[in-house]
C-alpha cells in the first residue's frame, strides 16, 4: 500500500496529463477522508433497536424541499401491517395474511441499552 503522500503524487501525475485519477481510500481511511468529512458524507444516528449507527448522507441538496433522514432504517417486518393498510388491504385481510405461511410482522423492538 502506498503512503499518503505517495498516493497523492501518484494521482497528480496522470491528472497533469489530463488522465482522470484519484487516490483510493481503504476501509480504514474512508471515514477520515477530508472531502467526505467536509461535505458531511457520514453521519451518526440513534436507532431504537440497534443503538448508535453510522449513516451515509444524502448525496444531493434541494433548495425547495431539503432531503432529510426522517426515521431510522426499519427492521425486517417492522411495518408490515401499516404497509398492507396503505396498499388497501382491510384489517380482516391483513389478519389473514399474517397467519402461518403468509406475511409476517416483527415483534416489538427492544430498546437499545
């Protein structure tokens, strides 16, 4: 692996010849990348079931309707009943789908310790 200064020099030489090139990050250096830190690429979110998790930022900015993370990532089956209701299923139909071999819903989440 190249040292940081060597990686920078290695990427500048091709750029001087109009050849696109960049220094690559490793998983270990990705979080410390100066550009990603400056643009807020990574964030931290408190997830109700998982605790503190790292998130990836929203890659675009909208002046009229700014994009935001409105809720944490859902757990598998977390909103089964609500989603089926949004798609027009009635309570009886949802109940039938939740029977064995049908749709499944998650057990209530345990709060993070």
